[in-house]
């Protein structure tokens, strides 16, 4: 869903002049010229696709007025992609990542937000089945509890990335989705976020907003950029749609005996999605089967014996391992990274203490 921790202002008075002129003349599209003829031509070429999605000409012009090609966005995208790791490239240890992301500021901040919003959170948990602490942990990981949401102009960043072309199939639909959002009433000036198009407290891509965002405070608008209630309700809705099962933990830290035969529980399927994430997981077995092999929990309680779980040893044999349920897969759907999903679960556990 996401594309990482993802930030330019607009000249609204200029955009207003453009729209007023368009209304008066009813002439051909008025798009502010950026100085890059290819970029301007590409943006204007999107009008038929936007119209096919129900976007009015006025909305299209409002969203695209003043857009400029932003080389900073392209540089960030290239830095982020880097050189794809080879199949044999070593995976770094989890422990340093955990120390940075499950730290005192996030834990204490999460507890404060959790306590402040507890009545609201309890209602959202009842509706979605997702534990309050998990929703808060994602809120903390994505935007430091709303403090860091990005300040790039979303349409400009997405138009730049789509025009640049390497991942047009990803970014062009997201740009069109911003137009649909504005057509449906989302104010143009709130479309700010990361360089890769994620925005709001949950860092949703525009297409995800259109599919998942929910109104948590009852005012009729899912304002995930300013309403914690809407943002957290939407996080819960996302995880529910991703298959979260109420009453099950995300996982449990365990200790694996030295004699354990890992080859006997190796995964049997070649994962098509996020292979470097899922190939590290064992095959599914019941908690009762794991217990029978001498695996014991570390400072936690066992889930029900019939719950299915996979084994992950992020730092290798002899270090803390984790048995992970289907709910862990729901967190991976939010961000397909074992380190991310583990740290969300562990932060939630700390918030609950």
C-alpha cells in the first residue's frame, strides 16, 4: 500500500485566476505552463482519463494548475529504489531497527495518545476488531503520531513521477485518484504528503484513501489529514479488510531450542509477492505443534493451541524468534516489511503494558 516515509506549496491565488478565466471564456484547458513543455503536455494528456473517472473539467484544472516538474522528487525516488538486492545479499539484523523504532519516545508517546483517545479507540476496536494498541502503533510508525506527514504537493509529486516514466503504471493512477478525491469534496489544499504520494496521519496513497478511508468522528468526511478519529478508524478499516481476526494476537516472541530441526518446517511455496519477506517464514503449523517441538514463549502467553502460526528468526538461530499469526500478515499488507510489521507488533505490546 505504501511507499515509505514520504513532502511544496501552491499559489492558490494564481490557481483562482486561472479558474476564473476558464469560467469566463469557456475556452480550452488552462494549465499553468511550467517551463517544461513535455511535462505540461503529459499532464494535459491525462484529461480524457480523468474525465472517464468522473472528474469535471473544473476539478481537473484546479488540481493541475501550477504544477511543475520537481527534480527533487525524482532524485528521492531513485535514491529510494537504489540497486535491487541480489538474491544472496545478506539481510541486516533486526535488533538495531527495533532499537530505533520501538524506543522510549514512541512507546511513551503512544501511551499518551492511547490514553487520551481511549473512549474513541474502544469504539473503533468494537467496530473493526483491531486492538487499539495496534492502530496506535501504526499511527506512531507512519507519522510519529501526526507530527511528520510530509509537505510535498501530492499532485505535483505524482505528476512528476508519472511523467518521469519508470513507474508510470503506479503513479499515474494515483495522480488520477487525487483528482477523484477533489471531485468528491476533498479540499485541494490538503493534498500534501510524502514525495511518493502517501498522505495524512496513516500515510495512505490516494487510491487507498478512496477505497478504505472512513469517517470516525461522524462529521461526514474522512479527514485523515486532520482528524485522529478518522485516521485511526481508517487504519482499523484497512487492517480489517486485510483479514485481521478479532481476538488473535499478531504473534509472540519465543525461544527456539538448539536442537530444533528448521529444515523440517521450511516453507514449501515460492512467494510471488514480497519474496524476500515471505521466504524467511516457515510453513504454517498450529501453536500446539510448535509447543510440542520445545518452543517456549518469552515473557508472553501462548495463543490458543489451534491458532496457525509461522516461525521467523529475524536475527538467526540463538536469538529471539517470533511465531506469527495471520494478523501479522494483515500488518504486512499495510507495509510489506518484516522489520516494519515486527516493530508495529512490539510497539503495540509496549503500549499495552
